[in-house]
C-alpha cells in the first residue's frame, strides 16, 4: 500500500501531540496516512510498553490512519547505525509516501533532535539507487518522498506553513487523551512529568489557538520545510 503521508515520531504520542489535527484533517479528506514510531517509549516515567501499545492502537483508531508500525529502536538512544538506517529506508520504500513528516531538528528532548537528523538521512538514502534494502527477501527499488515537513514539539520556529485544524481540534485532543497513562490524572498518584502536568494540555490548546490566529482561524498547527514551497495564488483569488 502506498501512502500519501507518513508521519515519523520518536515516541508513541509525539505525532498526536504535535500534528494530530493535521492527521485528522488528512484522513477526513481521504488521504492515506500512516505513522511510524521509532521507539516504544520504554524509558517513559509513567506507564509501560504494554499500556502504551494499547493506547497507541486507540489513538490510531481515532485518527483513522491506514497503518502504524513501531521500529523498536532504543528509547533514549536513537542512534544512527547501518542496521537502523536500512530499517527506516526499507519502511519508506515499502509505503512510498508522497510527503514525510518528522520532528523539528531543535528541541528540549534529545531523542527528537536525533530522530530528526536520522530521518533526514533516511529520506535522502531512500532515493539512492546503490543503497540496498530488501523486504520479504525481495530487493526494493529506490524511492524518495517529495518533501519533508518538520512539526513543532517544544521549541518554537518560524513556520513555512500553518494548517487550519479548526474542525479537527477535538479529534486531536481525543487522540492525545487516548494515552491516558501519559497525561494528568488526579486519580493517579505519580510524580508529574513535563507532559503530565495539568498545564500541559492547556499549553497544547493555547499554541493551536496562537497559530490559528496567525491565519485567521480558530486553531492551527505549524510546520517547517527547508526547501521552497510552490504556491498557487489562484487559491486566494478564486
């Protein structure tokens, strides 16, 4: 199955927090979207891999994505190796996405930074004829997605584009809250983490409102592209 969009995330729930509204919009508009989580989030302070796997399935159902795979790389140590690079390239060639989304390359979490650089190399390597990968024993053809867009996590950047998610913000929040172990719950007596503090979800909404305001909408999600993006002004003039 070829995908229109493949979202890479360092950990389960990163995609939902950062661009759940955009994913929901894509799937609502009939685009085929998949998510590839690089790790199982086994280093998380709250929950465990069994719980997070169940939560990931529920979030995927809410967003109506076509596929979700976990690469099983080491949480807390997303390092580039020949083996891991070939695994990611094989996944890209398997699904042949038109667009790839990845974490922005500067963030408070080192895994997000490492994943960003890793994925840029993987997308580039996927287009190299002499970079050999195989799937089910069969050699894969070279393939390179048209663009990489980077999504915002903690640190801010000047976006190249802002997606209107006004009609999909509710779905985004439902997908986030599918990860019940990770976010604030007064009934759970555990130390708060960066994302489980009660103010974190307020921050998610406030940021979506801020970027929505920039484009005259209620809610928005920002993205950055290192390359120039063609724009057709007839959209504004119609």
